[in-house]
C-alpha cells in the first residue's frame, strides 16, 4: 500500500515539474524562485488526497492542473508565512526558506505568482475542456484558500499569538488555516470525478477530519521531533507564542483525539461506492507520521 | 462628458463597497485592512474602462464581480509594492500605506486575500450565471496579472533598478507591469459584453495603447507634480533608481509620444460598432491627467 502511494507521489512530483518549468525567459528569476519552493518536496498530501478521491469516485482522466494548483497555493502560503514580517523562519523542508535565497521582494512576488498561477492554470484547463464542473472545483479552492478559509485562519492565528485562547478558538484557527485546504483537496477530487452529492459530502467530511488530525500531529511533532527529522525548525510554536493542542492536552491525549478523528474519517468512506482503501491508508498514516 | 464619467465612477465606488464589506466577524482585522486600501479611492480607471468597453459592445447586465476583481488585483499589487522589502513607500493616495496602519504581516495577508478574493468572486458569479464566457473573462485577468503579466513586469522592474537598460526593456517592463492590466480591463469588458472577435481585438489594442500612455504620464507626473496633487510621494522613481521614459526623453517629447499613442488608441475604436465616445474621452483625459 505504502509503495503504491509512493508511486502516486512520484507521479505528482513529475506533474508539478512539467506543469511549472523553472525557467521562463526574461522572467527567469521569478520562475526560479517559484520552482525553488514548489520543487522542494514535502508530502504532497493535498494533491495526493485529490487524486485518490478523484479515482475513488471513478475519475479516469488527468487532473494535473488542479493537483498543481492546490500545491502552488499551499507553497505560496508557506513562502509568505516564512517571511521576516510573519513567522521569520530560515529553514523549510531542510532547505533555506525562499526569502533567504532570493531576497524578500522576490519571495513576496514568487508567492503572489504561485497564487495567481494556480487560478490561471485551472481556468485555462476549464476553458479547454469547456467544463463547468472544473470551474466548480476551482471555486472550491478559491473559497478554501481565501479570507474565509486559509488566509482567515492565518489572521486568527496571528491575532492569538501570545494570548490565552479557548479551545474553540484554537479549533477555528486550525479549521481555517490547515483544515480548509485539506478538505478542499478531497472535495475537489470528488467534484472532478463526478461524484454524487452524497459522496461529495462524505468525502468532504473525511477531508475535514483529516485536516484536524494533520494539525494535531503537526503540533505534537513541533514539540517532540528533531530538526533533522522534521526538516524545519522545531519548537517554533513556543518561540512564536502560538497556541497549540499541547496548550490544552498532553501528547498522549493528542494522539487519542487524533485516532478518534481518524476513525470518524474512515467511517465517512463507507458512504463512497468505489474503492477507498488508499484513502483509508492515508488516514492511518497521517496519525503515524514522523514528519 | 466628464460629468457622465463621474457618475460611472461613483457607481463603481458603490459597487466595490457593497461587494467587499469592511467587516466580517472574527476575520475583522483582515477585512478592515483589505477595505482600507480598496476604499482609498484612486481613479478606478480599470473598472471604468471595463464598464465602458462592455457597454460599447452592447452589454446591458451587471458585471460587478469583474469590476471589483480587477480593482482588487490592482489594489493588492499596490499594497505589496509599498512594503518595506519592495518600494518601501509610506504614502499612497494621500493616506499612510497599508503596512503603516496594519503592520507588515497583515498587509501581506490583506494583499493575498484581495488577489484570492478576486478569483473567488468571479468564479462564484460565472457558476451562478452558468456562463463560460465569464470564465473566459476571469482567465484574461489571471493571465494579465500573473507571472507573464503584471508580476513578471514587477520582477523585470526590480531587476533593472540602478542599472542602465535600453528602451525596449523599459517598454517591456511597462507593457507587463501596467499595460497588461489596463488592456485586460478593456478586453474583459468586450468579452463580457459579447463582442465579435474583431471588436475584442480592436478594443484590446486600444487598451494596450492606453496602458502605455498611462505609464508615460505616470513617469512624467512623478518627476513634475507635487505630493499634494499626486497624493503619493514624488520623485520615487529617482529615489529607487528606476528607469523611466524620462531616462530617454524630455517631458515635451514624452507628451508628444503619449499624444501619438492616444491617436492610435482612438483609431482602434473605429472598428467597434457601438457608441465609443466615452472610451474616446477617457483616452484624451489620460494624457491630460494631473494625478
């Protein structure tokens, strides 16, 4: 199962590299900066979930533009997040952050270009295919990544730094900052694959549970992992006085909650007709991940 | 004629304020920052051109999401452009720049949210209207504002700061940085209004000429106007060691070139069937503008 997922990941890597070349004539430096962060790897969990959801509901075509788009948006958010004015991080996925290599101005523009490019790519595809359903998928991503989604979550997160917040607020931060994009990945895959509205709902809930698991484990790893294993600075939450699940629970309780949510996520998959074994496997692996 | 355009501008102001509320529950600060720059006025030249092109080719419905979207994208580019890492400007449209009021982190996110929101708004409308032509218009904007358009122009501009460049490079910077979005405004209006492909081409060329005129006059005003008249710092090009048309021509020659381009722009309008008198008037007024 893990080998099969590795093949999916490799294919996604190649799709990303083909879709976004790292050189583009006179705009070379911009593309270089975009590609630097986009090629830097990571788990590709969002495009992976999209592709798996797509196939689970019977999708058989190529959805490269959407796989790339969600990873471009995730990547831009990391570039902007790492900026000195934001989290001021020097290391990401084991490499110097974008602004450390290209300077702040280019990093800001590279982030902008990735965000913009995500929509450009999806819209071009939707027009070529003359398919309103693909426009629908692009809209799901726009909502999830926008002011009422991921960016809204980042503002909430910033506003609560160094403050005591309650658990509902923490949940809301995570739901928006991380959960929205992960849920969107699954939602988009279901839409693109022509799922029934029941299946779309079931898969979107699966994605929401997964998003929360992802964040809980993120919080735990930030406190318990090593720089080498994680590929980015550890204890950054503490440094930035961020509220995390560890402000409310100990590590063991965090894992119990994550496991409970994983069970709920997998329960949602019962309402999908096709083969969801890979989606199930991803859900389990998210709880067990070490980076 | 000028009074009529003033009415158009007022209507656009209202459309923007209605479409993007300056408060939104828990994300309040983000929306406040977005609205601060979006409401700050300016000439609204891009939505104005879009609306006029739309009407010239017979458009009769409401295209608010597209008028707002182009102004949101223009506004986000100003917010990011003004950041300390970029042009480091304190004043814009006679008011402190976004990061001076809300801080750098919020300004970066407000810019991101405006860019993202522009696509969210257009896609929502295209889906509601079930209209691929509207998706086409959104795609024109995505191309114009992206890495091969406006953002590409910003990189070229940055790369050439403090360097001697030739006139072709300067033209390319302006074509991308300013021209692309102004041409897109007219192009989108024509598409949304259901223009023939001949008319779309003619109007897009009109927009391209206008974009160049706009930039030439911008360069001249930066060197010859006052802070009070312009509402932003003057001599910023010199301060940032930017190449401008004044690096190649004197003020009189700049005006001659701008007038010649205006004549060419107006010539394009002959190929449009409907009433283009307002578009003609805007073209003239761009050469004569004082801010």
